[in-house]
């Protein structure tokens, strides 16, 4: 379910960019996509430690909401970078031009494609939200921002199936942030990173 939801959210976002980001200029569109994705990655990388520090000092339900928004923005960062690099390579190698509304079939209008893209993206994102799996939207390059230090608000645990699924009291409960060395090293071990000594933690 999570894999299909991620694919749906990515597909919808990609199509929205194809339709709305300089569709008449494929190379400029791909370049702008790559530049926007890189800028969003830079902003996320700068914001992450600040948000983590604030959340550690003032844990609240708002932390989960901001955490979800961070993951959602990270998903757009990934789509922008992948789309930009993908289409620029297509252009350089002469394989095919990026999607253009002018090349679509006459049976399907740009408005219909846009509605479908929003539905695809929205349903995928909503399902990930309900499954408490918005972080699954993130891949490279956001993995660099996510894995270079501790998780933004602590490693999220999957909900217990099916007891915690769709339970708002579970989803929005006050988070318990454990930022000690043992908790951080436990997370690092889970994602395949080496442990760190205490002087490097803070």
C-alpha cells in the first residue's frame, strides 16, 4: 500500500510539473526543475537541525504536523531533482523530448490531465498520511538531509496494524523525544550508520 501510494504521489507531482512548469520549453523546464529541487534541498538541509532543536526543547503535537510538512516538501524536492536530471539526460542523448501538452492525444485535454494528476497525487499523499508513512515520499537527494544527523523529530515507528491505523489520538499524541546517545545510536544502527561517541552528539 505504501509503495503504491508513493508511486501515485510521485506520478501526480511529476505530471503537474510537466503541465505547469514551462511546458513549451522542455530544456528550460528541466533546468528549472533541477534548480528548484536543489534550492529546496538546500533550504531543508539548513532548516532540519533548527527544527529538531526547537522540537527537542518544546515537544508538542505541532511537531508532528511540521514533521509531516517537512517530509511532504522533501517529496517535492526529490521529484524536482529526478525530473530535472531525467529530462536533461533525455535531451542530451536525443532519446525523447520531455512531456508536452502539445503532443498529447486530442482525446484528452490539458485540463483533464491536470485533474488526473491532482487526483493521483492527492490520493497517494492522503493514503501515506493515514498510514503514518509520509517519510516514504523521500528518496535521494533528501536521504542526505535526513541521514546526515538524527531524524528531524526522532525515528517514527510504524503504527501497530490494525489497532493504531486511523486513530487520531495515536497520530497526534504528544511525541516523546529521546535525544540521548543510546537512542541516537539505535537509530543510526537501524539505518546502517556507524555509532558516534558522546562528544559528537551535541
